[in-house]
């Protein structure tokens, strides 16, 4: 974990990223977790992809009182085995695309960034 100043900076950047993207949070998350080609992730939309990814991981580890930590760990194990991907994320964390998007948007609103 970084310093509090670093964390606040990342959270501000994530909020700005979502606002500037002008897209629904769920659609952004779905697009990012569907990326399988590193060239696509690190391409023109790399800052947006990083912001979405960072916020998603923060939510899965810290959001909803840690309810999704075990599912996230199971997903990471599948990814290591080459059996990960979009559907595995949703299955292992127990949330569908719309549910995850809504939960992530709510998490973003609850995070106190000064």
C-alpha cells in the first residue's frame, strides 16, 4: 500500500477518469475485464484502463466489508492457470455485469477523498 497522499491521488484520478469517460461504470468495467491483448490494454486508452482496473481491485479487496476477497482470489488462481477471463470474474465474485457496475459506482461514491 502507498501513502495516504498517493491513495487520495489515485482515487481522485479514478473519479475523474469515470467522469471524463462519460460511460456507465458497468460498461467500462466489462470492457476492461474483457481485454485479453496487452496491446489493447496499454494502447490509447491506457489511462482509462488503469483507472478502471485500480478501482475494481480496490473494490474487490476493500468494498462491501471484504465480501468479494475470496472470489477475487479464486479468479486470480484461475487466471494463473489460463482459465480466467471475463466470465470467470463475474462467476467468482458472485456479481453479474450490471450488479458489479452498480456496486462499484456505489463504492466510488462512498470513498472519502479529500
